[in-house]
């Protein structure tokens, strides 16, 4: 009976931290599973990955290692040092293997074999002199063979009961409570994967949105995706808001797990128009208060922008400047921002200054 513990991410991402951290609850899930060891070579992983017999499930976080981290792993293989094993999930019907723990290790090896690291050549970095700067094709024959035949032990897991693959998400979450811990949005991607989630990732690529948050690159830890979720959830369900914010967003994700394509299209158009309107009136990075992105200023302003855009309000810039000068608004955007009274005050003031 594994207990699934959800962990709050603490890493800062140039965002003003204004909400108190929230303790996660534990869920208790019961499954009957079978597992066994499999001594796959690194070349074996490459072959299975290339033929799509092995793949990274969509609920996984993105590949997050930098080239130095990946190079150190390759160096460990070349030196014959022990490397922790990985976990794979064997699907009941297709027998394909999903990577549920060890994605960074497996993909690092595959990237090195394929000489591809973020669209550039994968040359070893910050390793021993005899390997420094070398690609796989430039290694000595003996080192190539050693790397090809290196075993990275896998524990293969298969669910026996119930008769489906539902345990994979919870096994994945449980295994990933160590190392680089899952943040709430990564857990939502795992548990609530749907067409609505896909919409969030699509919206995250909008040029206007990237300029508003001041980040040209997509965040690998999905924090920018969570901002969009926050904006849409408060736009549609502000009157239902109760803290903690994390649970409010979770509940909104649940409500959107099965929605018609027409509703998805409507949300896409509304968010796109609001972003374009704010960018054209306020310019880039308008929510950076005290040097960092303030998501409380962002959520309340974007909320008002949905309506201001429809009304074609012309003096939005002047209205926004006056809003930021309001002492009550500034406090509500910087202190206890997820508290119900504070949040409602912030949104009421934003509506008053930016729309009414």
C-alpha cells in the first residue's frame, strides 16, 4: 500500500515569492504489481528508444540536465563507476516500456550516442583530459565498446491488479519524491493530463505571453504553464476561490479534464486576445515589480484585461499606473497574496481601476 507524497517545489525562478508554502496531503493507493530486474546495456536503451519500444511518458518532466551533468554521467560509465539503476513500466497490452524513473540518465546516454544536445553537438565537458571535448564518434574504439556494453540495471514494473495501467502515475510520483522533486504543476501534468493541459502548453508558446512574463525560453519545470492555469482558473472561478491556491488550481484542472473542443477554442481566443491587449498597452514585463515577476499583480491585471479588451478601453496604461500607486493594492499584491480577503481585494481594485 504505497503512500504517495506530493512535494512543494521551493526553487526560485525570478518570481517574487508572496504566498506561504502549503503542506501537501498524503494519498493512499493500493495496487498489486510485479517487478523484476533487467540488465540492459546503454546501446540496448538506444535501440529500444529508437524503435519506440522505450519512451518517455507525457506526464514526465522535461529533460533538465545541463551538458556538464550529462558529461559527468558519461564519464562515470567510461570509468566503470556504479550508477544508480532506473525504473521502467511495462504496459499490459503493448509491452512497451515507459521510463518512470531515470529519464535524465537514460536520455543523457542516448543524446551522447546521437551527438545531439539541445540542437548542438554533444561534446564531453568538464571531464578527464583524455575525454574532454570529445563526441561519441571521436572516442577510442575501446572506450566506445566499453560505453556500448555498459549495463544500466532497470527494474521493470508491471501492474497485475486492477486490470489497467493506472498505477503508473502514482509509482512515478512516489519514485520522484527524491532528487529533483516534483513541483505542483509537474504533478498536475502527471495526474490530470488532458486536452485542457495540452491547451495550457500551447498558450505558453504565445509570443505575447512570453514577452509579458519576460522569459523567452519555456521553463522546464512548468512554472510558466502554472501561471496560465492560475489566470484562467481565477478568470472563470474567482467567486469559488478558497485557499490554498494549490488545491484551487487542482480542482479547476479536474473540472476541465473532459471539456468540448468549442470551450477549449473559446479559452484559447480569450487568453490570446488578453495577452495581445496587455502587451500593446503596457509593453514587455509589466508585472515585474521590485525587479521580479509578481504573479499577484499578473493574475489580477490579466483578469481585468479579459473585459478591458472587449470594451476596447483606450487609457489602460494610465489606469494601470494609478492602480500600482494604490497602497491597498500594492500590499494585496505583495503580502499574503493567496488569502481569500487579500485576493478578493486585489481583484476588486484591479476591476475598479482598469475596467470600471
